[in-house]
C-alpha cells in the first residue's frame, strides 16, 4: 500500500492524485463512490454511469449499442424533445 497526500479545499473538495486516478482508471466525469469503513478509513471506487449500467437492458431486433452509442442516442432524443418544446 502506498500513501498519496492531498488537501481538502474550503469547499470540501479534494484532488485525486494522478497515480490514484490511473490505478482506478478514472477520467473526467466518472462517478466515484466513497465507502466509509467503521474504523474511519475511506475507500474510493470507480462506478459506471447510468448509461454503462443500463446498456443492453432492453431487447430489440438490432445489435446492442455500446455505452457511447447509447449516450449519443439519449442526447439526440433530449435535443429532439427540446426542439419540439421550443416549436410550440
């Protein structure tokens, strides 16, 4: 186990050191769970976003979409909804 130090900002935020981000495969926008142990230790875990967690849950006649493709479809649908609302 290696120690990586960081500081808490006035807003209660911390910067996750690059070595930790690399080890966890964290990228900008990723979800992170902070698990608090009874002894006061905290554990960081990378958690997939809603698109990755729900990829492929609905059955269709076409091949399943990747999480990225599902995200694009979702964003396209939201944009279409906004257009329809603005056209009223």
